[in-house]
């Protein structure tokens, strides 16, 4: 009876619906030895969208960004959540002075190695960008691949306030987010499997559980992964906030920023009602 009760409690906790943004587990995702290796592999796979967009798209978007924001000698760029430097190296190739910030030690190490190979002088910083305060001001601050959506309202406020404070006169913030159209397409679901996601979560034996929760009032979706190994059980919470143009504009305005342009994506394609939205913001 005791063992059965314990198993019931374990299953109940695995499938428990938490409050929105109740737990933040980015450190596990980006710095666990096994998981971070897989994340870097996905970043560097030029065809998938599991960690970064396909590299052909990155090439087009980096070219558009460089042209739109006149990246060249004398321009300063802060790339928040730079990962392995896929955008930072392209920005630096224009002659711009680039700072890249990321939580993943593995990604930063790769980025530094690539910059050295390319002969690019990029300031890569290892750390949580929520706490990062670089020196000076920047002509462009980027947050790419819908990173803002993974943050709680308080975290977003802190980060957008930092962006405001970092902008030089006439400087811009560039980022992309998921829209309410994408939210409408999400569904709640529950699943499990032996070595779920083909061994992504651990090098040894494990059972993986995935619970997808949808919060209609908050326009938030959670993919909650529970990894049960012989010696431990871990949870990774992948939160995603979805935005309307009005709700995103309100959040920016509360941090002293105004959206001045919006596009369909990071190549500057005209805005349309799709799953993602790219915006440019400046100081109010």
C-alpha cells in the first residue's frame, strides 16, 4: 500500500498544472552537460528549427539587419541570448563592435572559438542576461528567436528596462515574438516515452513525460518535461508567452519604449497575420 501511494503521488506531481511562470529552469536546459551538448548540436544543424532558425534564413536576416540598422565601423550591437554566435559573428563581419551575452557555457565557448577562427574581435559574456549590465550604450540591441516569450512578466519588465537604458540616442531594439494566432493553434496534451525525444534529456536510461498546459487568460503555454532516471527525477519548464501587437506595445511602453515598426519576420518581410511578429522599438 505504501509503494502504491508513493507512485500515485509521483504521477500526480508529474502531471500537476503549475501556476504561470511558477518555476524557471533555464539553467538546466542550457548548462546540463548532456542537454547543452544536444542544444548546441541543434544550433549548428543548419536545416532544423529546434534551437536556431535554418542557416540560410539567418544569412538573409543578418543581411537585412545589417542594412536596416547601418551596421559598420563605429556601430555598437548587443546581442542578448547570442547562443553560439550565429548572429553575432555575422554582425561583427560588418565592422560593428559586438557584445554577445548567453547563459550557456558550451555555446559561449563555441562562439569564442568561431570568432577566433574568423579573426573577429567580439566580446562574448557568459551569464544570465537578466542580470547583465554592459558598459556604455548601443546602437542596436537584439533578442532573437522569440526569447522574450520564455520570460515571466517580471523578467520581461526587467529586461526591457535594461534595453531602454542601453540604447544610444536614435538606437533601436529588435526582437521577435509568437502571436495570438500561434497561441490559437496550440493544444493541451499529455505523452510519455522511454528515452523520450530519442535520448535528448539524458545519456543513460530514463522515462520522459511531456505535459502541455494552456492558460487561456494569460495567453501562455507550458511544455513541462519530467525526466525520471534511476537516480533522480528532474523537470524542465518551457514557458511561452504569446502576444497581440497591443499587449506587446503596452509592455514596451511601461518600460519607456515605443514600437516604431513591425514585420513578418527578421528578413524585413511585410507584416501579416502569422505565427510570429518582429518589431523595432526606440525610446519614447
